[in-house]
C-alpha cells in the first residue's frame, strides 16, 4: 500500500507530540545516526549534548542534518523528516527556553526536572538549534 | 552518568531481538534517515524496499550506511550502531532466507506472513544486504 503524505500541520503535530528522534549527520561520505530527546519550538528543533564526541565532530564538519521522528504502533508507521542546518551554542536564554519546553513534555531524566537559572548556567551543555529547511512526513502500513 | 559500552555479544543480542531500525545514508553531504524493518542473519543486516525512491538513489550514489537500532524504555536507552556497506539485489535465495527470518520475528505486515517461493519470485522487491564493518553499542540513562 502506498504511504500517505502528511500535511504540514500533521508534521508539526507529530514533532510537537513525540519526545525522541534520530539525528542523522554525515562527514566525508560517512553517515551517523543517534537517538536524541528534543523539543520543537518556534519552528526549530532543539537538542542538547555534552562533551565533544563524534556528533559534535560531525556537525562541526558539516552542519547539514536530517532529524527523523517516528511512531511505530502495531502495523502502522508514521515518519517525519526535518532537513536543515544545525548551529551550536551555550546561550543561557536558549537553554532556559529549551528546558522549560522539556518540562512541558514530561520527559524522563534531567530534561524533565526543573532547574534554576544559576543551575543551568553551571551545567556544561551544548545546545543544538536546527533551522528546518524542509519538512516531510508520511504514514503507512508495514 | 557516562553511558556503558556494550560488548559485541550484547550488540548481537540487541540486533537479534529488535524488529525496527533506522537506516542512515548520505549523498553529497546530505544525510537521510528512514525507519525500516530488518533481520540480522549470518552477521549481516537485511532490509527490503520497493521502487526507486530516495533511499535507492542515495545508496546507489554512496554505499556507506549506518544502521541504528535502539530500545528506549522508561528512562533507559540502548543504542546499537552498525556501520557498513550495502549492496542491492533481487536474488530469490536471499529473499527466501530473509522472509523466513522475518517470520521468526513475528513481524507485523507482509514481513510476518508466509509466502511460497513462486509468490516471492513475483513480488517486486529490492533486497538490501548490509555487510557490517564496525558494530558499537552503548546504554545509558536520559
């Protein structure tokens, strides 16, 4: 059966409702995929990471990202893909905005706890801001 | 908390037990991620697709793949990454072997049904065989 193409509104709703996605990066023709928690705010996707691992190396070398969010329930799948570019920062205002949004999504882990500004300032963290250039979504049956 | 590195045995067990993964591809510095059902057989990952969509265009242009399989339960995540190269075929013996393995995993959809050889021969389908070059796994808490 041919998958159904989702409307922009349906894509936005799925991005708003889901908690985890898979971040696709590539460098020198090598793809890399990692699961990450995220929030969708003001039409941008926000992620956070710690340290300088492979994903920071990759995105620094090539800012193009593909952020994929899906829901696989019974025999039905929905998959949203946001193509865009990521920029990294440690901006405290963005960090506060991101954590407030994480709280609203009832995330597990530290994303789900409330922190004061001074605690967030001390927390070593890189904020990823993904500017979406293209958003597509499809749903179908396995 | 620092993620724990999984042993090769734990990575193999996770690949054997899970049903769906995310396939990462890239072409001309553009990453692409899609959810796919799979089976893990003889140390290779098998996928199937229909038609000549974006993923076939991508893998034909660059055979490097990253196949990522995860389990996100409560606040604990496990993620396995298989790096390798994919080759496409419509070989009937491989198709039969792959469908038999899908049956064993109690997949939903047509991957979960039993087919006769003559039915499989008529079924238009591309088989993806991923030769794994590097397998890594980690688990942690969000």
